[in-house]
C-alpha cells in the first residue's frame, strides 16, 4: 500500500508538472504575441470573447492530463517542484510560439481583421494541443508511452470542434469568425506542425 501510494504521488507530480508547463507556455506565447503585434496593427489580433473560447477549448484536454500515463523512468526517483524550471520552459516555449504567431500574422494580416482572428484562433488551439503531446515525456513524441484514452479522445474532440466552429452560424455571428478557406487551413496546419 505504501509503495502504491508513493507511485501514485509521483504520477500526480509528473502530470501536475505537465499541466503547469503547458498552461504557462501557452499563456506566455499568447501574451507575447498580442503585446508585440498590437502596436503594428489597428485592430485586436483576437477579440476577448475569442480568447476566452481559446482558453475554454484548450482546457478540455488539459483537464485530462491528470489521467495521463507516465514514463516508468519518471517514477523511479522522487522529484521536487522547481519554479525556475517551469518559468524557463514556459518562457522558451512561449518565445518559440510567438515566433510562429508572427509567421501566421504575416500570412493573414492582409486579409483583414476577421480572417486574422479566425486563423489565429485555429492556430492557437492546434499548437496548444500538439505542444501538450510534446511535453508529456522527455522522449520523442512517437517513442513515449501512449497517452491515456481520455486525453486522446478529448484532444480529437477539441481538434474537430476548433476546425468546425468557424464554419458555423454561431462561430460567425457570436464569435466574429469568417469561413476559413482550404488553403488557409493548410497554411495554419503547416505552421503548427513546423
């Protein structure tokens, strides 16, 4: 019972660390991008309601990180929370994310306010989903232990919802999105995977 408790505590620690890193990095990335691009355009790169939707949708799979599988090597020794490590990871990933946000901005800013907001909404969520899978382990994303089923299912659900919302009447009327073109979606997906 004691050994099971220790292993359970280490699993909780690892999954909590994943959540903190992913949340901080995505928030830093969005903050940097908005702060740096705002002086150069005469509109908001994303509306407040759109930002709230980004946070809501990206939190679906984040919640399931608590159920995620953990590498056996991570359970071998106890670890401590290292605030400096969280901040360093979040800042470095946030800066990288901001660089790709600028690529997206330069690709879509000429199309107008609603188009930029729509494509950045999609890119923000898809990059957060992919990022969550890259930080799950110190191993390569394809060599790491299989994610938990709830994490996989909610990620797929969020991916489909993210792509679908801009095509709906609610997406256009309430959130101010435009219907994305196939080439625009292909550009966004390419930026995310790069």
